[in-house]
C-alpha cells in the first residue's frame, strides 16, 4: 500500500498535541477520540501516527 502524506493541518494538530504531552506522549481513548474529531482521521490512523512519530 502506498503511504499517503497527511494534510499539513492534520500533522500540525497532532504535533501540537505531542508537544503539549511531551512527558507522556500516549493519548488515552478520550484524547484519541478528540483528535479523530479534530483531524478527521480514524483511531487506527491516530495510533499509527503516534507510534511512527515517537
């Protein structure tokens, strides 16, 4: 499968969350749901992005 680059706004949102949670960069279910709503990504995509970026 070809990897698709996420829109800039999406990565900015995810990176901003990451910077705010540097001490513990592991979003819980509630935080993931909020990120899904903000970015339009699925829970799985959020999880994978976090795994790849950490």
